[in-house]
């Protein structure tokens, strides 16, 4: 039986490291399940999920030219068993950027340019104030 990418096979855990687990496949070859491919959630300690001698179902992810076999326990599970990830809530700054985009589309070029120049002048003035006070430039107090 040859190992093909995408196939699911049974294997036996032969060794555990801090970065993954080595699995002996039916044809005697050994593949590696990276720690990120053990479970759907974050795995801090692989020993909490797997033990040497466990028989697991793995999916063949890749076969390198030098014979290394990449495996996944997580992707070998049917979709029904895999927990659904909750939809991420939208952050406030995304909503603000949408409001800004709506406002910008209604403005003319001249209005946009005037707003840009005003913002730029304000930033430049505050920057000059901050650097002059730190350097002891014009008008700074000397004690």
C-alpha cells in the first residue's frame, strides 16, 4: 500500500517530541504529525492529547522527495466532528473606517484637499512644539 497525499490511514504513535508526534504507518514508514495538526484548538502540551502506543487515524498532508511524510490528525476527522469556529465580532475601528469611506465618497476633491491640509498643518505644528521643547529651541525656558 503506497502512501498518497490526501489518503487517510491508521497509524501507531511511536514517539512524542515537543513539536509533534511520530506515527508508524501500515507500510512500515514513519510520518510526523506537527503539534499544530493534533487538535482543532491550541495544543500547549502534546502529552495531554497523545500517548506512545495510541492508534490514531491520520491524513497524509505531504510526502517530501527525501521521504519525509507530513500527517494531520485534525484533518482526518470528519467535518461533523470538527467544532465550528465562532464568527469573529467586528471591531470598532473597522466601523469607523467604513464611516470615513462613506464621508470621503461624498466630498469633492477640493474639500478633501482642504481637510488634508488642515490636518497636516495641525500635525506639523504639534510636532514642532514637541521637538522644540525637547531640544530647548526658541522660546524654551532655561532654568
